[in-house]
C-alpha cells in the first residue's frame, strides 16, 4: 500500500485536492477532521486540554477560537498542545490504515497540514504539496469568516514556507490553474505512483519507511 503525504499551506486548496484524491479511489485520512473530533463533546482531547489551558472548554467542547488565542505566537504553549493532540491523532491514524488495508486499497492519502513541520515526510512514500500563487492564497484566506491579516500572518509564521515545501515535494499540484487542471494533476500523480518503475522516497534515499 502506497502512502501519500498531502500537505500545503493555508489557503492553497489542500482540502479540495484531498476530495479529488478520494474521488479517484484513494482513501483519505484527514488530520484536521480528526482534531475536530478530538475537540468535540466527548472527544479524548477535551479533558487534557482544559487541564493544560483552563477556560478554553465551553459546553463540553474545546472552543477553538479561545484555544487559538492562548497558543498562537506562544511556542511553549503550542508544544504543550501538540504533546496532547499528536499522540491521539496517531492512534486514529493506525485505525485508518487497518481499515484501508482490509478494504484492499493500493494507495492512501494522509492529509496533514504540518507534514514537514512534524517530520511526517519520513513516514510516507511520496509527498504531494498543494500550492498556488501567493496573491491568490492571501485572497482566499482573507475571504474566510473571522480571518484577519494579523491572524493569517501568525498562521503562516508557523508553517514551512511554500517555496521550501515545493522544493521538498515529490509532486506539486498547482490549484491556481482551476479545478479541472488540479483534477488532471491528481490523476497524473496516481498514474505515476501506480506505474511499475516508480520508487518510494525511502528507496531513493537508501532507507526504509518506518512502520505505520
């Protein structure tokens, strides 16, 4: 089973691209969706996050806006949060792999916004970076409800720059050319990965992919 690491900075169209991969028959693990579930009422992250950041839980769920105010720009606070959330996400990812394997999937996609920032590129066979021109990215993000320029800049500051991501990718999907062009690029990526001569990242680097 080939494991794709799908990533991209905020506003680049990663979520839309993930849907395209799913439509082509590649199961997608959405790390953001899993975090939302962990933060919801009854989620496994609610109690430990409230203990670490008192007051951010409201009506039994983590208030993401309140939590963001506590951790954005505070590296120590962000590390405390990651120490709570990352292990829980890891457990859900194991379950995803088991289900995909049982279903006979030959390619799966891990949709992980902070793939490079967390060293996740070492645990996948291929990295796909979703990108778009910077001016289009900014336009998309600032059109979101509740988004402000300073918040956008704070988020960007925590993410590996787009130019660096593109340089470290095995494949780049440019969403600035429209949906049809992006869909064609997704199909080409899958065609390449499924071809007999394709080699995973670990093989090219002389190593082996760690067990999932």
